[in-house]
C-alpha cells in the first residue's frame, strides 16, 4: 500500500521558513537538522518539510527550477483547511505572506483564498469540503 507522507519545498533559508509557518499558521516544529538545511513541521496527516536549495542541488544533479517570489507562482499549491479563511490569511500577512486572491465563496459553497509564502510558494487557504 502506498501512502502520501510528506511534501518538501526547496527554500533559501530553512530556519526562516520554518519560523514563518510556525508563526503564520501555528504549525509546530518536528525537526531541524543541526546544519539548518532540512526541517519538518507537524500536521495531522502529512509532514510539510523544507530543504535548503543547496541540499536540493546535492540531491538533484540535473538541477531544478527554484522558486522566486518575483516570478509567477508555480502551477502547484499546498492547501490548508480552516473554518476561518479570512482570519488565517490576515494573520499570515502579518508574518510576510502576500495575498494573491482574497477569500471567495465558490459555487459549491467552499470559501477559498490564496497566498504566497515568504519564498513565493502558492498556498490555498480554504474551508473543508462539505
């Protein structure tokens, strides 16, 4: 059986990014290497991890496309559910997140808003599906 266990985002500064997610969204730190090049946050079901760009380069000899806040976001997002989309988005902006799209009620009743984190990754904040 295959289980989706974690997502790793490649970032310039792991410690800064872990602190952002702790402060902006209330996640708890599970682990950060002594070198500060890899870290994990605790969530209910999936681990959100961060690896430094340098570590990623050592693992991927063919290279990769690094995120850049000045560029358009990648065609992928991480999603967090909450009953307080506007409140979570407001709190996240206090720690450096950038609002991409204000919360909006979709035709199926779900409230959805979009942010970019301090690295430029796209984050969906939404209510749970009913």
